[in-house]
């Protein structure tokens, strides 16, 4: 039964756990991911959104993720009006991106900042994204995840490709909401909310809002 | 034996290994060292898969194992994107 090792030939797969400085295989991710950062406005002009939104790094292995995470500012140390966005490569973390225009986001706002383990929560959401456990196999809905640092709260969100309209689509979207809520370890009564990007963009309009809660 | 180089132009042994490492192709043929938990097999039911899903417990095991900066220009890149983190750090005493 254990013939596979012989078929591998002389190549011995050594992971970072076998030898941290001498490994020869890394753990590939299903997608390439790009980390973005939104700088807070400086108050001196030059504060277009496009100037403030910076592409930090793109990666596609578990090892690279940890190299980045272990050497980047923690969310709890960021000033207000900062965001981290972790999106699939090729998708800008903006609702104006054509790939996001029909989509929306699941989000939860943490209001008591001092009592929130934001670094751990954001890490777990990123791990669920890159480990591909936020959605079931064929959903292909998740575009990225985001954490917003604001004066009075933190907010974590999951962006989806669609607003879950149509057969099977709604189930896929609700499943993401449920898994997201589990990752955040929220109590049953704490609701995560879904809203469509266009509804947020035109808030105040009379159109019906696509809004769900889990 | 020089364990930690201070030369910024030289990649660490860990970064060198990362650069030449090839993507793992067959999760099932891999034996992790004792004490390391494999990815949850229920997440990767296809025997011929070459890309994998990973559970949080598996991923967390890397946290203290891969710690090097992921590129030689990392500090510069941080300065240009996330910014000066020292000045961004809020005072802890309130």
C-alpha cells in the first residue's frame, strides 16, 4: 500500500516543519492573494482614494503568508481610517471594480474596541479566506476580506461576487454568512449583515435594499 | 558559523529556501514530523488535487516557524505602503 514513496523517486519532500532553513516544498494556496492597505488621509491634500489605496504584496503559499503577517503592522496598531484588504489577485478592493459591481458584503461591526481581540479575529478571517474554508466547493463567491479601523469601532467584512439572487445562489451566500459568523466566534444573537455594494453606494435611494442577516 | 546576517543584501537561509521550494503536489504522500497536524483530510477529498484547502489549526502551526521577511526590499515596501508604523502606533497608556 505504501508504494507511493518509491514512485516519488529520490526526491524527499521537506517542509518548513522538517527544516525551517532548508525545506524544498511549500504549501500552495488555491488562489493568489493581494494584500492592500488604505492609508488614513494626511490632512494635507493629495488624499484621493487612489492615492491612499496601496497594493502591498501578492502571494500564493502558506509560508509567504506567514512571512508577511509576522512582519507587518498589526491591526490593533493602525491609526483610525486605515484598512487592510486581502483580495484575490486581479480584483481591486473597490465596489467600482467591474468584478464587484453586482456583489456585496457580509460585515460585522465591533463597537467596544478595547474589548475586542481584533488581531486574532482578523487573522482568523484571513486564514479562512486563504485556506478556502469560507465557502463550499463550487460557490466561487468570495472576492476578498477587509478590516476597517475607525475611531469608534472595528469592522470586518467578506466581499462576495453576487448578491445571492437566483437558484442555489442564495444558499451559497447564506452559507458564507454562517461560516463568517463562526470564524468570528459571535454569539447567536450577534448578527452579521449582508448588503449589496450598489445599495450602499446609493443609500438614500428608494430602491429595495438587498439585506440579509445570519 | 554566522546564524543571523546583518547584510541587508543577503537573503536569509529561510528566504532562500522559500524562493527555491516547489509547490507541494501530493499532500497524501507527505509525512509531517511528529507533533505536526496534517491538513484536515475532509477538506481535500480528491486524491489527484494539486491545490489544497487548509483548516485554521493546520495553518496556525506555521506562525512561529516561518518568520522571515518575505522579500529583501520588505522594509522599503512597508515604508511606501503601510507607512511608518512607529509613529502610527497609538500610546498604550490611557
